[in-house]
C-alpha cells in the first residue's frame, strides 16, 4: 500500500477507536515512527499530511533533520529511543520532543544544553509499566518524584508519560495502569497533556485506555 493510503488507513483507525471510546476524534495525535526509513519516505508522509515524526537513534534522526531542512519549520521531531548522557547536546539543540527520559541526570543535561533562543524542549518520562528487565524506563512508583524534579527545570516542558506495554493478554491492563498514573500526576498538580501509548498493533487498546498520542511506523511505512 502506498504511504498516503496507509497514512489515511491509520488515521481512520484512530478516529474509529476514539468514537468507540466515546472520545473526540481529535483527542489523539499521530506520531509517525520513521526510524530506519529514508528521508524520502518522511517527505512523502509529510506531503500526505503527517507532521510529527519519531526517531529511535540520535545520529539517524539528525541526518534526516538535515536532509529535510527545507521543511524544518513544518515538521516536529521526536526522539523516542533510549538516550545516552553523552548524546544529550545535539538532541537538546535539534529535536522538539524527547520521550525516553528516565533519569534526572538526563533531564538536567537537556535543560542545561537547550539553547535559550528555542522554545522549551518537550519531555515525556518513560515508564517501565511491564517491569521487564530488558526495557528502559522508571518503575511506576518512582515516576511522581522524578516528574516534580523535571517540571522545575528551566528550558524544558514536562508534557507527560510514555510506555511500551508488553504485548499479550495483559497489555490492556498495562495501558489502563499508565492512564491511572497519568491522571494521578495531574491530580497532584502537574499540568500534563500527553500520554504516549500505543503502536501499530495495539493503538485501539491504548486509545480505549486514554492515550493521547500513538506511535505508528509499520502501519504507515510497511515492515522494516
């Protein structure tokens, strides 16, 4: 399927899931995951209406940002993969969002290195909601303390939470646990607006639970 057709199909799935959950059709944003796909594919998705793109690897993302420099004011670049402390500077300088923050040290470096002339860098804290040892992210019980610390840093804007629930029969419960944590943080006075949950295979469950942003690559670009 061509990228414009695939993109429309994904948007239709999101809209239908919102209706099924009793939520407004515009309650969920689409983040198109472009990792491993060339800049030409991003340009094609942009022409079909996509505006936000997610990259897992810093160098690959920077190369695409450079190659698509003519679209820079119209594209939103998200780093969604793990971030090493020695790579925070180019991320702070070039990306719009970072989804994988799970340590205060990373947030402090991003804050220190974000150029004052740019808008605040948008951050999501990554939560290891499934407790898998192989996954990055904070245990749910540690999120509130870090969220308060990150929210106080300059040149950053804490937007919300991100997680990758373990696939399988327990995934919906993990999505709901993340939504509960998100609501609890807002109830405690943190003005969060982004719950980044759901990918190509499980976006319906994520939206039913309360996701406000789904990260979809395969269903737009095809298999890697």
